[in-house]
């Protein structure tokens, strides 16, 4: 992920996994492209589930759909850790997705 | 042609209330996740509710009638477990929460006492996490090392390699599973125990997948420790068994402290109770131990030889039918005599979680993932597999539905 002036300029992912995890990761990269980190902070599980059109995934498979969002949020936690610990903590709290 | 089985599956199925239920879409339940946990017959469920309705009370202390009945029922199961695995005495049977806790008990109470920095513990690449992590923890704590026996194709070990590895004065314990929960491979534990004992190395057997499916005799194997779980053999969750030889248990320090494991408690000192109570602090899982007794009775009535025979037949049939599927990779031994009723596989490049989701739409409960055996997954160079595992109530008809479902998954994914 490449960030300039708080905006996501480029984002790619590498992964191996089931269809749901790969599709949602791919879709997530499209969702956040050219968006501000501030708006990404607000993304939650329903945004993802609506976008992939799978609203009633069971507790086991919902993890597949939300894996990439979790990874994205954890990398933001790291990004903010030193420069803005408060935001980092806020994102960490918000990343408890299920 | 397959011989007719000695087990009447249709009759057995009537004993399992859950097998009568319908799933979403009206499908019958086809339960093929028996290596994870098995279903419970009515006799087990009834014995638990009978305890709560008629003689619920705490055991070992009170003198009233209920306590007497409950204590008798609980201790009677200990005797049945001892008989099941042919232990010399019921004192050698410790009730725990599950196989995992039994292995941890040995790691914490025995290994911590006997290991020093110089020592090693030997396990195999095939182990379940519950037979890896406790040894990592205890060897880490004392600075000892943890060694692995490599496995070959189909999950087999090389007995030559093993006899070389046990020929090591620093080796203090071998712990291996008798049957793999992923590949179904049955390991030659009797021979391995003999080789280990020739070098004075004690042997622990993780029998979580073997005791439920075949006759296991601890005196014949001559192992020093054995662990297994009630819930994988028609019993309730929350009951595990640790078997160990009396002389070993007697010199082991207690696991956790509290009531029931003591003889006398003074302000600063305590003398510990006799076996097996020394290792059973606090109120145990009385109801579920009693339920486990009913499970043992049920299995004994079927007969372990018949169970093994039935499982070999259904596994052979499933392997034969699955091998017809193009693009399938089946892991583990090809010969049914050398394996249990567990089949791990991958179908083309369909991810196991996706396959399990499709099969779920047919009412099939199948496991997908790493099966708590990531070391083995690394060895097989896969990130996950699909796994079906059979038990006494599974039929060839269910295998046929499995094959249809797998065919339809192949079409869906364009294989
Ligand atoms: C080979 C093996 N060992 C140990 C265990 C652990 O059993 P439990 O989870 O009941 O402690 C399992 C259960 O999956 C197993 O298959």
C-alpha cells in the first residue's frame, strides 16, 4: 500500500486461499483506492459484506470475507503506532470485526 | 465385491437422535466429521439426564444415598475404562477434560521433573497440535530440545530412522500418535515402544484417534502413558483420559491443587491423596464421565472388531469411489489395513473451505483446513485439505451422496 498525503495511491495484495477470501481482498483494494486513510478507518464489516453481496455468511466463513479488512486495519495500526498512538488504538478497537 | 458388514448401520442410526434431523433445504444430515467429534446415541444422552434427574450430587465425600450412588457410578466408569484399554488397575486411569489436558498433565508433571537442558523429547511430523505445543512449552521452559521424526509418503515413519533416533542417551521421552487424524495412517507403536524401552526411554501414545476405532491394549503395547478423549467415541465433551503406569504416577507430583487430591491439609503442608485422586483436584465432570460409561457400553456391544471391520469396508469403498474422480489428490496410505477411517484429499485447485461450503448444501458435514496439524501440512506442502472421517453410523449410501456432491463441485468449478 502506498500512501501520499493521507491518500491511498496504490494498493496490491498477495494471497492464497478460498474464493471468498480472494474475492473480498480484491474488492477491498478497489474500495480503498484513492480514498483517505481517515475514511478507511470507518470501514466496517457490513461495508465488505454488502459489497461482495454475501450478507448471511455463517460464523466460520465470515472470517474468510473479513480477513483482508483485518489485515488492512492491522497495517494501519502499525502505520499510526508511532506517529499517532491514539488513532492506532482506535483502529485496533475498530478492527474487532466479529 | 465388498463383504456384507457385521454392523447393522440402519439399526444403529435409529439410536442417534441427531441423525433424524433435517438441515436447511430439507437435507438429511450426512455427518462425516467424526475425527473432530462423534455424535451421541440416546443411551449416552439419557444416562446424563438420568444422573441429573435422579442422583445428582457431589462425589467421594458425603455419606448420604445420592452421593453414594453418584460415587459408585463415577468410579464404575473408571473400572470400565481400565477394562477397555486393559490397564492393570483402575488406579491408573485419570479423568481429565480431554486428550489435550492429559498430554499437558504429562508435560507439566512428568517432563518438567525429568528434563534438563541436555535432554530431548522426540515426536513426529504427523502430530496434532496437542501433541506438539505442550512439548514446545516444557522443553522451552527447561531449555531442552524438541526433535521430530520425519515421515515419508503416506505418513509412514522409517523404523530404522526411529531406532537410530532413540539411541541417544539424552532422549528422555517419545510421544507419538497411534493414528493420524489427517492421513489416517496407523503407526507401529508397539514396535516403537519396544525399541524405545531397549534404550530406557518412556513412551507416550496419543490415542485420540485409535481407541475409538480399534482394540487398544496398554499392557500389550507396554506404553508408559496414553491419552484420549471421550467425545471422539460417542461420549460427551469435557472428559479425557490419561493412562499411566502406576509406578510412574506414584512418583509424579500433582497437577493442580485443591479438594479431593489431598489426604491431610495443614497450614503449611499437605499430604496428597492416593492414585488416581492425586490428579483429580476439585469437583470433576461427574455427569459426563457417567455418560462416557454409557458410550463404552454401546461400543462394547457392537464389538471393536466389528467396528474396525465396518470402518475398513466403508473406507475401502470411499477410496475406490473417490479415486474415480478426475483431479483428486488423496493423501495417506492406499491400503485400508494400514489406515483408519479418515480420508484427506484435495479436488483440483478448489480451496477446501469452498468445497466444504458446497458439500454443506448437500447436507454433508465435512472438515476443511489444517486439522490442527500445521507441521504435517508443511510437510505435505499444502495449506489445507478436505477431510471426511467415518464411524459406526455411516453407510455406503452416504458415500454415494458424497461422490455426487464432489462431482457437482467439479462441474461448478469447471474441472
Ligand atoms: C490425534 C489427536 N490427538 C489429540 C487430539 C485432541 O483431542 P481433544 O481436542 O479432545 O483434546 C485430537 C483431536 O482432534 C486428535 O485428533
